[in-house]
């Protein structure tokens, strides 16, 4: 898996020492991860390691071994089951000491905070601001469902009996608000039924629609679905670029210095430009090319 991840069209690869690794295999996992990071081949992807959470006995050794052994080839530490800002501060202090000790640039390694229980969620604003290292807030649906006693075993799908909307809406929105308020990335967690790509698309589509920046993939087959769902549709991307060009033109002296104009059947103004910037940024990041051009009126 560590090897296969090198060739995937994913923006990030995260290597796990937490829940996907059996307790007796954790020392070996640390070594495999350090060796894989140092061997390279993940260039262009955010290289992240998920350590165990602070309520276990493993976190300090995970961080020390991975950052001492491969800190130069590592971009982020993912801290799962974060419950308080202090837990983020503790990780920040530990990473800082290791960076100083081994001569790494202090502060370069980021933190991805995974929100997986009620306490973490109600503290998410403080968690997001706990350290300048925090780059990303992640929703961990499986642990979260367990932690709030949700009566379901199917991650991401609606709990049977809940027929009045999306049972995850509040959680997703809460995380998204913290991420946007403090300029962090918001990432949705795993979809476990790895053969059900339609299910993946459906669930990913909800967080993508709200404004999340991405979602985990557990299997290579989910990569293309994730990239598709989090990219704008071609006509939306084209429309966004058109709005930007049109607004640029109409607000200029040449275009009449107007702040609100008609573009086709739609009135556009400064707020339209801001919405278009969001969609266009997602399209550009996905490497899309526009298929229409704006032509100023003759
Ligand atoms: C991921 O860690 C999850 O609990 O969903
Ligand atoms: Mg989890």
C-alpha cells in the first residue's frame, strides 16, 4: 500500500499508525513509514502520518520516531480523536523540540486535527486556533458515530429510522464553519464500502456541495470518484470563468465602470465575482480548461 500510493492521482497520502494498525504491529508500522517517506516518490502530494491519539500510550513514540526519522520528508502529522486545544498544543510542543534537536526548520510540519467525538466538535473553534501548525480539520465519521451512540453500523449513510434530512449536516457544518472562520481546510473522512462507488459519490457529493475541500479515499478505486466530485462540473467552471471576465470588463472604464450588470439572464455583481472565484479556484486546482470565452460587446 505504501508503494502503491506513490502512483495515485491523490493530493495527499497519509500513512497510518492509528486504527488501521494492530497494537502489536505499531512499532513495525513506524519503521515502515519512516523508510517509505525517506525512500521518496510522494512528491507533489501532501505527506502525512496519522499518529495515535493522546489518550493512548503510543503518541509520543509515534511522533518522536517519525519526525526524528523522516521529518524532512514529512509535511503534516494527523492527530486523531482531538478533544481539546491543549492536545494540539502538546503535539506542537513535541514537534518543535524534535525540529530543534534534529535541525529541521521549526514550524514547517503542519497538523491535521481529526474531529471524532462530541467533545472535539464542541471545541473545534479552539482546536482550529490552537497552533499556527493547524492546516486542516477532518471529520472522522466512524469514530464519531460510535462516540455519539448513533444507532447505525454503516459509515456515512443515514442511520436507519432517520428520515427527515441528513443526520450529519450539523457535524459537517460545524467543522466547515470552524475551518472557514480560521482559514483551514475542511476534509471529509472515509467511506468504508470501497466497492460501492455510487455510494462514495453520493456521500462525497454532500460534503463537496457544502464547501468541503476533499474527502479521504481508502482504495485506489475511490480516487477518480473523489477528484470528480470535488471538481466543479465543466459548465459551472466555464460559467465561473465567464463571470470573472465579464465582471472585470464591465467594472473597467472601458466597460462603463458598472458594479451590477446583466450576463445573459442573470444579474452579476461583486458577490457573484466572489462565488465565481471559489468555483474557478477549484477548477483551476483540478487542472480544468475552460471551453468558452467572454467577448465584450462590440
Ligand atoms: C476515521 O478515522 C473515522 O473514524 O471515520
Ligand atoms: Mg477514526
